[in-house]
């Protein structure tokens, strides 16, 4: 029994640099944030240096999907995430019973319509295929962009909840191909055109300047799809979380966004 007690004591002592004791309380100077590889993780790397100057440690965990980083915030595996827009977060809460809240609006990534087998909108043939994301909020956003460009007309009441069932006029008989958002860049050559999320476009080496069309900055998209730093409800005022908000809204981060992404990532602070 004494040997077991000694072993437990040593185990606790070995983890004191990471934990505040055997109860498992994390060091309150460390913030673990989930992020998409691009552009969010890169932006967080800039914030990481700023936080270090204030005595905080920022740990960045990258995710390649839109579900796990929200589940991880909800179950407490990570402290926050930075990968999603506000509309997606609200829809996720409604669909999954989670309790995520935005603590800061950071940037906006314009959706772009990119050429695949067809090089321009004028050259689009009857029955052409256009790929769009298949998750609810991003599909609506893609359809609104197609409507903006006069390719389809949506039910006037659909708004940011639009689905392909809300298409009331499709003069070119376009085939809307619903794909997982992350897969669309790799399928670009298989379709005529594709509407691609900003972060996945960046990851595929596409630029806003490459797009045949982008969302209007004066439209609802800039508000409805602003990317946020999200935490679980109740943690909004944690000192470390507020330190991260301050770092993400710094001049250094703003300059990094503007110089690195040149219009593909637009700071909103």
C-alpha cells in the first residue's frame, strides 16, 4: 500500500507543471484553442507571440473538420475555437444542444466562385455543374452568391436559410452538386464552377483575385458570416480568454491578415 501511495504522489508531482494538482485543474495561464489550419492557425501564431509577452501560453490544435472543434469546446477538451462563422455556430448549437458563444468577431472570408472546366460565367453552358458546400449554412451562402451573379433566383423569403429547394428560377438548368466543403477544391477540375469557403480556398492556393465572383462586402454575408472566437457559455470573461481576444484584435494581427491574405481574409476590428 505504501508503494502505491508513493507512486501516486510521484505521478502528481511529475505533472505539476501542467496541472494545478491531482484535481486536474489546468494552468490558468494556458489557453488551448482549436483552429482550421488556414487561415486561423496562422493568425493564432501571431497572437501567440503577443500573449507570451503578457505571460500566457497559447496552444494551437488544428482540426480539418467543422464538428470536432465545437465538440471539444463543449466537453472542455479545449478552451476555445477559432474556425467558424457566427451563423454556423448558432446553427450547430441549435442542432446539437451545445452552448457555444462568441466572445469576439475577428474576420470575414469572402466566398468565391471559382472556374473549373468552364473559364467564365459567360461561357457557362446549359446544364453545367456547380459545386456548393453541403452543410446548411454554407450551402445557403453559396446559393446567395449564385443569385447575386444572376445564375439562379431564390425564394425571396429564403435568405441565409436557403436550400436548393428554394431555387425558383434556374434559366440555365444548372446542376447544383452538393459536396463536403473541405472536398470541393480537390473536385474543382470535375465541375464547371465551384463555390469555395475562404479557408479552403486559401489552403488550396486560390486567391480572391482568382475568383470569377465574390460576395459583396455590402451584402448580408459580411455580418452573417463573420468568423468568431468561440467558447463555452460561462467562460466569456475568463482572464486568459480576454487576453486572447485582445491579442487577436491587435494591430499586429490586423497587419498580418492584410499583408498575408490580400483580401481573402478581411479583419473586422
